[in-house]
C-alpha cells in the first residue's frame, strides 16, 4: 500500500541536496569548531557559511544568529533569556493563548518564578486584537512573544504591527517563526522583531537544530552554561552537520520560495475545495484568515479525530489531530479552544499539512477515502 504524508507541519524529509551538503561533516570534516587546528577551522568555516545562509534567509546579519538544538530551545532561550536579563526592569510578559507549547510552557514556568504572564485571546479567525495587546502593556512589561504562524490552523499574525506597538513602549518583541519560514517571506528588519525562532526540520532540513535571531546589541541571559560557544549564548559543541544542513535548506527555501508557495497554495486549495464539495457539514477553521499556504484545520462533525486518524492511517494516509507534541500527550488543543470551538468539535478536528511533493492525485485519493470513512461511520 502506498502511504501518503499530510503531516508536514510535524516534520519534513531532509532534501537530497541537504543530505549531500551534510555528509562530509560526519566523518571527513569531523573537527570540533572550537579547536584551533585545521580540523577545527574547517568546521568553524562551515558554521560561518551556514550562519550567513540563514541570516540571508531572514534578512539578518550573520552575527545575529545563535544556533540552538531545536526551535523549542530557541523559544526557551528567547523568553527566559529576556526574562532573566531584564528582571530588574519588570516582570510582565505578554503572549497569546495559541502559542506552541515551547512558548506556552516556558511562560507557565516563568509564572512559577514570579513573572506575570498575559495570555491574549484570539478572535474567531484566530487573530490577536491589536488594541487589546496595546491595552495590556504596562510599565512592568518587558516582552511580547507572539508566533508568526500557528502550527494547527496556519493563521498568520500581524507581527509588524505587534512589534511597532511594543516598540512604542520600549518593550522587546519575540516571534516564533518555526512554521512560517519557507512558507511565507520572513524578514526581521521588515517586521521589526528583536528575537525570532526558527527550526531546520520544518523546512526539509535535519532534526535537532534550530536558531535564534537576536538583534545586534541586545544582550540576553543564556540558559545553557558551559564552554561559551555561540558568543556565550549557547554553550555546547556545535552540531556541525546539522548546522550545515540548516544553512543549505534555508538557501533552497529562499531561492524557491515563490514557486513553493504557489504549489502549496494550489494543492491546499484543491484539498479544501474537494472537502467542501464532497463532505457535508465540515468546517475549515480560520479559512477566512491570512494563513500559511500548506495548512488546513478541518472539523468533521460526527466522527472523532482519533477514530478518523486511525482509519486514515490504515488506508495509508498520515495526518494529525494538531501539534505533534500535543498529540503525543493527548492534550486537547489550546488553539482550537481559543477559536471558540465546542469541546465536541475540538475532538473532531484534523490538521492536514501538505508538503512540496504532495500531488493532486494524492489529494483525490485522500478525499475518496475520507468520504468513504465518513459515510460508513455516519450510517
Ligand atoms: N514552534 C512551532 C510553531 C512549532 O510548530 C514547533 C514544532 O512543531 C516548534 C516551535 C518546536 O520546534 P522543534 O520541533 O524544532 O523543537
């Protein structure tokens, strides 16, 4: 049976060009970038090149990129790094109720450390209200952390407007752009953020490598202490093959951005048109909002997502009920709840996230199977 992957927001396969770029750094150029001999210098040079590729992809300078072990770690470093460094100025952080758990749980942790966190609600489409954001800023506020694109619905927030509001009050802005990079233009200068998190494995790069953009001149407190790598911001021997792969995949993502967006949009629209056409009573969540082009959150009334996902899997179709982390922990979706979905609808919602190799034929097949499964279930 042919299997089809509709879960590209959880992760992506590593592109062949990325694997080729990484391979020499496993066994041939295996040096530690902190060593002063030629092996070390070769590794250091490769890291510097990747830093430039990544910086270019987000409109940053190379010295503004800090490598981390994941998007999760980049989010943790951004938020706790600001919290600890600027504790003297204030203890209030503003975020949203729909953030990925690597932001949400970090904020929950900071609450236990004496910080006050405001979790902004979203409207029916999944957007933050900018007036509400502005009203929630107070003199103790040190950071606004709002994701660029949501992993479950794909909804894109107005980060430029958000950072302009924050700047008026001398508050730093961080954005989790893990799901945005490679699916829409992301330019740190244009959107005016101070910190931005990205991750390689969401854009056809390797797992276990992320990066934090940290605006030049902004000092934050490190969360990992040790050998002082990454300008003392992230100690630990660098994952050279992973970093090289991240650099290469960023280069590819940016070179092919327009073409990729066009493809993803075409296939996602086909999926949504066909679902609307063939299955009665469905709801495509946040379909009226600005979304990244590959994500579709669909509520199928009358069938639980758990049942539908198992049956889809038995038919070779891999989708998801929300974020991969949430799924593993059987956590109900904070995002769907924040959108105002009833508990029942939250349990009947599936996320389809398509990728660069998803074809129209795969969509046709998936629709046939979904229609069949829903008909059987509803009888
Ligand atoms: N932020 C968002 C929006 C995500 O979707 C994810 C992963 O699903 C992360 C952060 C965490 O990234 P990583 O898997 O690299 O830790």
